[in-house]
């Protein structure tokens, strides 16, 4: 303005004016800090579609995350490796990235403290984050942003098929939250395996009856695709930091996918080699066969390296290209797990939290047997499922549900202890999916929100679906006496203990008819056997 009026300025005054203008310009520039959580590694997110010099992405390895549960070492390694490769990927795309490593001197070891320090240090004027999938972090970030003296924006993760509240809205006013109803809604809404006017492809919604066979004796399942990631440097950093973990790295190198490319390779491998038998052997268990025809995609999906839609679309495309090699029931069985169970569990979590995390319908109080941490038990099924969990940070669904979960429920273990174990030991364990599966489906601690009856069984089911009983120290056929399979007496003991809570359940009534018709002496012997096993549970 002064210049416009013909004012003469010297060089130092011109410099002064320039600096002033620059300052005004800078104070008008929005400088954004975007927080990326360890399970938000979605490179396809709209955030990353354009590079902006005024936007900085922040990823951090912090003690609050390594220490909130006793995690399997492979889980911590997997998350940190995936976060590091993701940060590198963003940098190569031209994005500004701040990555705080676990042992960095300036790491304040908490989301809030690190964000606050960076906002002050770099003069960020705006803060952004994506909706966390965990209630704990959702609350933390709500409180944090509520106290910030800069503006903030929250984004969707653009990962799931459904909204957080979709299940709640679908079942508004209804008592039963049936997965099957939700699954059909999702199929119709997203036109997945649908033809014509919202009709299921091939005339049926559910092909479960064609699935779920035992593995034939001579059958040799396909060897799994394993990656060869050298994570020894991160492993060393965990040691230096003194992070307590369980399990070990089975082979010299880390076998889980740690980036998007490896995740897509695993998806290809599954579609080309496993999908054709996925449904058939979905519930099968075999000693020393840790992955059978399962996809092992849960870690890649739960960290959002790949999306459920990519997985479903790829599986459908594989079926379309090879309908003679992949029967439709195999595909439907797989799609149901992802569009159905995975999204359903998320909906239950957001509908029922935070109360869900403390439900204990049966009022169970027992401790988890010590051998859950070592696999040192004479029970073949438990030994195999636990040892492979320690070796690979993985067990497939039926091992989790009908072996380790089944036993914990029959043994009356407190759901908090069961949750802590599942949350720690599996590479894919994040609370939003672990909790409804463990406390709900497996332990029935929600009194029947997720499942219509408790998933318990005697040795009969385990023997039907596995090869574990052959060669076990215990006798699957014996209910009482020496070497009687513990599942048998614990099973009847469970029903006896909880009759007041279960007898009216229409899906269970038949079991009570059998129990009531049993000779009193046989019932007493079963209950005494169970009592003996429960008293000596660490010796089993
Ligand atoms: P596949 O058998 O190949 O199935 C394909 C995909 O379907 C999985 O990757 C998964 O994303 C999805 N899926 C299948 N069943 C379920 C289910 N019940 N709930 C949600 N998604 C499902 N899954 C987790 O991702 N994290 C957990 O912490 C977890 N904890 C569990 C605890 C218990 C007690 C039980 C019974 C199940 C748990 N599950 C959990 C569900 C299921 O066991 C795993 O998703 C599955 O074993 C992962 O292996 P996969 O990728 O080879 O699955
Ligand atoms: Fe498990 Fe019992 Fe079979 Fe042994 S006999 S493998 S303990 S079910």
C-alpha cells in the first residue's frame, strides 16, 4: 500500500516487508498432521490420492500398544514391519512422513504426547485421523481432539463394506441379531453372488450342508505360501526395549505378509490353490497341519493392507474363470466368512461396547490352565492347537472355537483370561474382531447375542473333525476312569452346572433330556471325574 503511494524504500526495509508478507502467508497456510494407526495401512485410501507438501503423515511405535496385552512376538513384529514398509511406501510416493520408532530418543510412548509434541514443534494447524476400529482408541482420540487447540477432522477408514452402525440400524427393534439375516442384507446391498431381483445365485443363500468334511486319511493338504521377511533388526529392537512377548519366530525368517504386494500374492495363492477345497475342509483339523485350505489373510485384512472387497472380488473372479475347478459352495462358504461373519462381528462390537467387554453370563471364575502358554499337556488336540499358535501366531477357526475355546468354556475359565489369551496370541487379534468371537461366539459370555447356543462338545466332535484322538494319551471313548478324555466329563459337568441358565434354550433342551435319563450312578461318576480333572487341571 505504501509503495502504491510512491513511498521510497531502502533494501533493508524491502527485506523486512518481504519477511512480514511471508509470515502472513504462512499463518494462513493450513499445516495438517494426519495420524495413521498401525491397523490403518490402507494405501488405497483417498488420503493418499494426491501429494500435499503441507500434509504430514505420522506413524508411531509406542509402548502403550506393545504393552496393553501380552502379545505374540510375531504379532508385534508383523505390525511394526508392516507399518515401516507402509511409511516407506508413502515416502516413495512423495508424501511427508514422520515415523517414530520404538527406541527413538524423542519417542514419548503415547499417541497424545507424541502428537502434542509434534504439533508444537512443527506448528501444525490442523489434525486428522481415521476412525479407529478399537473402542479404546476411539475414546482416546475423541478426548485428545476435544482438548486440542487446533481444528481436527475425522475420516472413515474406507475399508469395510458396512458402517459402524449398520448392524444396529438393520436390527433396530429386533431381539435376535441373526448373522444369517445380516449376511443376506449385505449380499443384497452390495450385489454379491446375487442375480435378478435380489435372488441368491444358484437359488440358495447357504451351502453349509456341502461343506465341513473331515480330511481323508491319505489326503496331503497344499503346502502354505510362506514369505521370507528378515525382521531380525526389529526383533533386536524389541529386545533392547524389553518388550515382553509370548511365542517365537518359527523359522529363521518371518512368514506373514508385511506389505500390500505380499498380501496380494497370498490372496492369489489362496484363490489358485486353496479356494477349490476351502469350504469342504473349512472345519477339518489334522495334527501338524496348521493352515490346511484356509486363506491366512486375516492379518493382511485386519491391518488394511488389503480390503475385504478386493478379497471377495478376487475369489469371485477366480470362480468365474474356473467354474469346473471351484465348486460354487466353496466360494459361497468363503464369501460368507468375509461379508458375513467379519462385518457382523464388527457391527456387534460397535453396538455393544463398552459393556460387552465385561459380560460373564455363566459367572465363570477359573484361571486359564498354565499349559495354554506352553502347549505342555497330554491332550493331543490342545497340545497341537496351542503349539501351532505359539509357532505361527495362528490357528484356524475351528481350532480356536472347538478346541481351545471349547475347553476354556468347559473348564469355567473367566472370560477376561480367555480374552487376554486370544488377544495376545494371534497375529490377527485386534479387539473389535477378537472380543465378539471370544467372549461372544466361543465363551457365550454374552448370554446369546452372537451365538444361539454355547459351542461346547465332548470328544465326539473333535474326533469326527480331526485326527487328533488317534494317538492321544487319553481315550476318546472313555467318560470316566483312567485316561478318560477330559472333554467327555467336563461336557456333562458344564450342562449340569448351568442348567438353570440353559435348560430353556430350545437348541439345548434335547441334551437335558439325555442328561436326565442317565442313570444316577453314571451321572455321579461323570461329575466326580470332572471335579477331579478341574482340581488337577494343570496336570492334564
Ligand atoms: P479363513 O478361514 O481363510 O477365512 C477367511 C476370512 O474370513 C478370515 O481371514 C477372516 O477375515 C474372516 N472370518 C472368518 N471367520 C470369522 C469370524 N468368526 N469373525 C471374523 N472374521 C472371520 N479373527 C480375527 O481376524 N481376529 C481375531 O482376533 C479372531 N479371534 C478369534 C477368536 C476366537 C475364539 C474364534 C473362535 C475366532 C476368532 N477369529 C478371529 C475368527 C477366525 O478364527 C479368524 O478370522 C480366522 O481363523 C483367520 O484365519 P484365516 O484368515 O485363514 O481365515
Ligand atoms: Fe482331545 Fe480327548 Fe481326542 Fe485326546 S481324546 S485328542 S483330549 S478330544
